[in-house]
């Protein structure tokens, strides 16, 4: 595996792969890699034989008072995992490599970027889209792989790709869960043992919502009752959106929906979602 920091070195590695006739699959990450990330890399490997992974903790997508400073950084441990998976290039740019002294929003997420996660984390999705577009410009991949846990992020990246990067195929890999049902997240390391067992109730609440999905209201109510009963937790939101538009759905909706939740367990904000067809 080649580890590169500067964009010029990245371009040289990618040009060499293209000259060999290879397609590029790209997995952007913020590091602290867990099995969820590794599943994205395996998916990348299934798609093509040249895999690029980036590790970059993007300051622009963290709000004031969020966990930018304490976000887990473990580049050496991550490198070993990536090497084992046969990743070809690990791109670890500095803030200056990415933003070139100008850390400004250049992509706007619009209305869908302001609801749910975006309402709680103002500007978050503008920061995500901005960095993803800069990474896409640098890597110019054929495929980019993202995890379904960050459903709103995935939706917005798909919209951006449709408009601005029609040659990049966005591939969505399923949520990876612990046996307990808890969706894997780099932030799970913040949970104490007690908080961890409380957090396992989140996916159970979503499953209860799905089981009660005779109507939108019943599904929400079943999930919400359980989420509100989780000890040491504060419910951020529970919502059902149309999977194709990400607009919240009302009772009577028929079609494919996503039930999404954010729950703060202790001080750790966790998100999860589940597909529901009405
Ligand atoms: O999902 C993430 O880890 C980040 O939001 C991403 C897509 C790497 C952009 O910083």
C-alpha cells in the first residue's frame, strides 16, 4: 500500500493505475476504522482492483462544541487494517492539502441538509459535501462507496453526484451492526459499558417501529415509546422520510420509507435508520 499526503503524489499514483487500464474505487473516511468501514473497502475491492481510501478528519463538518478535537485519530492502527485488506493507496491529506488555505463552504446541501441531522448540526452537510467534492476532484474515482448508516449524508452525496459528478457511481453498502444490533460507529468508543447497553436499545426501537408499520403514525409511535424509555439517553428525533426524496412522510403514505433516529446516549450522539415499506 502506498501512503500519500499531497495531492500531486495522489494524482501520480492514480494516473499510473489508469495507465494500467484500472478503474478506481474510492472510500472516503475520517479514520478510526471499524468493521463498517472495512465492509466498504471490501465492497470497493469487489467493484475493481484499484482501491483508494482517504483518512481526513474534516474540520468544516464539525460545529462549535462538537467533538473535532477528541475525534479518535489512530492512523497507524488504521494503516495496518488497510494494508491487510490490500488497499492500493491511502490518502492522508493535511487540512492545507485539502483546503489550500481557504476553508470555505463551496457546496451547499440546501433544504434537505437543514432537517434531521442538519437541524441539530448546522452547516454539517455543507461541510460534508464540500470535502467530498474536493476529494472527488482529487481522486476522480469511477466508484465511491458510502455506508447506509449515514443515510442523509448518502442522499445528499447522491444528489451532488447526479448534478456535478455524473461519471462517479455512488455505491451504498449496508449498515454493519454488532451482534447486539448496535450500528457500528467510530463514536461508539466514547460509550461507557452502561451507555453501550443502553445504546443497543436504539436498533430494537427501530425494529419495533418497523413491526408496527401498519401506518406511519403507528410506526413512529412504537419506535418513539421505546426510544424515550432508553436510560441515560435523550431523543434527538425519530422521523420517517420518503426514501426517494428524503421529505418527511405523513400518515397514509405508500411506498419506500426510511425511519431515522438520533439519540444522545450520555454525551455521545448516535444515529441509526431502517428501511420500511408501507
Ligand atoms: O462519513 C464520513 O466519515 C464523513 O462524513 C466523510 C464522508 C468521510 C466526509 O468527511
